[in-house]
C-alpha cells in the first residue's frame, strides 16, 4: 500500500493527525498579531456600526435612543448564546487540532453548527414573538419608549438566525487560524448595516420612512449577509474541516465538552445583560436621560474595548492549540503579549474619555441635561480602563484552557456582587453622580479575582507542561 492510501485509510479510521498548524510553530508575537489584527480591525468596524446606529436613532428622538439602550440586555443575551457556544467550539476544536485529532475536530464543527440552530429556534425566535413587549413594560411605563423598544426587539430577535450563523461560521474560521476571512465577513456586515441605517430609518431613495424598525432591519440584513459570506469562506478555504452534514447525528459527549467551556461563557455574558437590566432600572428611577447616557457610554466604550475582544479572539485558539500540543512556553508568551497589548489599548481609550467627553456625547445630539449628566459619568466610569485589559485577557485565557467556571466566578463577582449593589447603595447615599463610581470599584474586585485565578491556573496546570 502506498503512502497516500495509508494516509487516506488513517483519516477514515478517525486516527489521522493534522499537519502542524502555524499556531504551534510561528513566532508567538508575529502569530498573535497576524491572528488578532484582522479581528481587531473588524471589531473596530463593529464598534463604528454601534456608534453610527445609535447616532441615527438619536435623530428620531431621545425616547428612541432610550429604547435602544433598554434593549441592550436582550441583544447581549443573544450575543451571549451565540458567542458562548462559539467560544466552546473554538476552544475544543483548536485543542483537537493541537492534539492532531482531525476527525474529532470535524465532528466538533458539525455539532457547533447544530447548536447554533437550536439556540436560535428554542430561545430567540420564541422570545421575539411572545415576550418583547413584556420586557419593556417591566422597565418603564412610558408608552413611547415601550412602543419603540417593542418594535426594535421583536425584529432583531425573530430574525436573529443571521447572528447565530455568523458567529458559529466565523468561530470555525478562527479555530483554524483564518482570521483574515473573519475580518472580511464582520466588516462587510457592519458596513452594510451602516449604509442601510439612514436609508431605511429616514426613507432615502424613495423607500418608506421606517424609523426605528429601519434600524432593526438594517441590523439583521447585515448579519445575514455576513453569515452567508462566512459559510462560503468555510466551504472554500477551511480545508481542515468538512461541512458535509449528511448523516449527521448530535454527539452528546462533544456537546458536553463544548458547553463545559461554553456555558460559563454564556452565563458570564448573560450576567452582563442582567447587570445592564439592573443598572437601567436604577438609572431610570432618576431620569430616562441617565439611561440614555449609560447606553451612549456602552456604544462609545466599544471603540476602546472591541479591539481588546478582537485580541481575545486571536489569542484563544493560540492558547487552546498549544495547550493541546503541551507547549508551555508558547502559552505563557501569548498571555503576556496579549496583556501588554490590551493594556495599551485600554489606556488609549481612557485618554479619549478623559479629554473629550463633551464631543463624544454631542455625536448623539445630546441635550444640555444629557451633557450635564454625561460628562462626569464618562470620565468616572472610564477610570476602570486602567486595569480592565488585564481582567479581560485573563478571563479568556482561563476559558481557552478549559477553566470557564473560574472566568464565570470573576464576572459574577464583579457585576452582581459588587457593581449592582454598590450602584444601588451609592445612588441612595449620594444621588446619581455617585452611581458611576461603582464601575471602578467593581473592576478592582475583578482584578483581585483575576490575579488569584491566573496564579492558580499556572500552579496547577501550566507549570507542569513541558517547554
């Protein structure tokens, strides 16, 4: 039997080993930058979309902007489901490639696609149809805000199949190191969204003026186009994986391994949605303008933090791959470089928030009241950027090495045990202006937890790996 036939038989038997991927041999700094820069660029485009979308919505009226701010937790939940499942697939698939188990890696990809479809059908479609209005009536009795919010969320939730498909197909590209294609899909989807926003909101080029419904439609059209592009890139370029789903059966063992990392990630991001919901309830008791300011903060903050998440997306498969390949030195080097770059990015964001908060708010047609509330709010909240870079990278490193529960504990402690209670207490004691200090306080707690968890991971796992 010749060598090619032997390799074919080995692969069919499930014991074939993948050839050494660049994640195991390329110099770490060059690898991290080559993996992360495309993701960081695409995340910046995503951040630009978030800002532009809200700028156009703000032109409708402040109630519309408040409604979109109140809708943010629901969008966070959808992203948590899609992104958390993607994190689990990404980490497990990269680890299997690092181990050389190509057949299992392909099965992980198939199960990930199946899970994305299940999440959309079982949760988001039902919520969008049945519960979108109830979500807003639980937060406010203002009929205008409720009407705007119901319209927006019912569209983005019921049509979120594009979001789930985009996430899973992009994570499959990331898992095999093809982040350039992910940059293309994310950027294209965001740019289409930006272009369609004013056209559909204000009725340009003879189209009907759709208002906030136009903003929602622009969002889902961008997601669907990005999903289709990501699928095509996977089929044509991701040669290590096989996308023939014929005869597919769910593999409960692999699904369990995916969600060992994925569920903590989902819960961690969902905790962010709970925090947003709780913070909106606290702020709206003072004035709806404070809620709008909080929404603006998250949109603008994304310009500082989205590149860090792009760095994360490049880092996770590198650490997971080298964990599977038992390469301690590469894991440590990747983590240290990622922390360094994340801290630089967050310090740049801090400088922007401290120097030009008025200009940031004026992009959203800010009223005098919004400026009075928003300027000190942006300057105070952004102080937590000083240490946020380390905390974000630490959480993702824990997930990449199968310690998703540790990452969950850090997030829960920060947002539920410190942030919300301190915001409530500070609001009662000193009024609205003190609430914003809860963010720096919570980040200090997150820093302490992150240091403890990373040190434990190093002692128990990383230090025992070969060089």
